C-alpha cells in the first residue's frame, strides 16, 4: 500500500520578524565595527579609552581582554623604535632590488632598451642624502645612503660599460645624465665648503625636491594602468618594498628626529607606493 506523504509546511517570516532579523544583523555588525575601531585606536596609541563610552558595558571586558592580547602581540609593530631600526635595512634592500637586472646587463653585454634614469637618479639622490646626513650628524642617514651611493655607482658603471654611447632614449644621452649628476654634486659640495653646517637647509631642500621627482615618477605608469585596467608595468614586489621603505623613513623622520627634510618626501613616497599596490590589487597584471 502506498503511504501518503505529509505535505511539508514552509514557514515564512512575517515582515516584523524580517525587520527584527535585519536590526539584529546591523547591531552585530555595528558592535563589531566599534570594537575594531577601539582596538585599532588602542594599538596605535591614539586614545586611552577610545570610544568605549558608547560601547555597551557587556562588551567592555571583551574589548579590554582582546586589546591587551593584541597589544602584547602586535604592539611592537607600532613603535618608533622598530620602524627606525627597520629603515636602513629597508633602504638597502630596495637599492639592491635592481641587482639581478644589472647582472643580466653585464652578462649579455648590452642594456637593451633599459633606461639609465633610475640608476643615475639613485646615484645623485644618495649623494645629496649623504651630504645632508653629514651636515646634521645623523649616522643612520649617512651610513645607509653612503652604502646606497656605492651600490648605485656600481649600477651606473655597469650600465656605462654596456650601453650604446650614442643612445638617446635613456631618456637623453649618457653624457646628459653624467653632467647633470656631476653638476648637482658640484653645487652641493660648493655650498658645504662655503657655508659649512649652515648649508644643511639648502642641501636638505635639494634632497626633498629630488625625492619628490623620484617618487612621482610612477604616476605616468599609474595613469596608464588605470586606463588599460592592467598593472603589468607596475611590479607588485617593488611597490610593496617601496611602501615599507617609505613608511620606515617617514616614522623615523617625523617621530624619531622630527626632520621635515626626511619625512616629507617619504610621505609622498608612501602614498605613491600605496597607490601602486592598490592598482595591482584592483587590476592585476593581465
């Protein structure tokens, strides 16, 4: 015999019940958001009690316990000491990133279509920063960029040995890059000899201008990436390394030694690198 199956009753929520569900979900998300903001504020030391005054009392112990645990684990990441210590290593790592490319140029005996500008600009920039570090007597700036200058000199030497001396797409010519760098170096040296330590503002402002030019260089690539919806010409690893380097020197310059000449260009660099990372995330390298 056949057994008649009982009809399944589908229970539907009333409009009132649905509204209550939505309210409950919104309240849970709002509470989570408030707790997240409070935790972030405590971790970076922005507030003593944050916004717990509007958090229900029942959530306060959870916020306190979570904040204490995260502060113990992540607290060192938000210290000036950590980022100031990291700054030289981040800078040297960034300076060493073109080494595989230069070694390829050395093996192949040709630069192909590579531009000289990144290496000549790095060489000039590090020379100015060495001079500035010497004037303000900051060993971190002096030693870090002294090593960077030696590295960039090696890049320029290898490039000069293997480039077509008649090339005009570097941009410009080899001689143009050489004379520009030597001219800036001569001007800085003359200012130091004539003014002594009083030349620090002049040398510092020169470093700021050169840094801004270097950091704003990727803007053209950013514009092209947004138009083509592809970040294939913006290497993500280099952008990440640039952001860490800029952030480290920003923290050291602003909170460590309170020097506008150090932190101002790094702020621009951090924004530029973050924009490059964002474009990579948004479009990828397809």
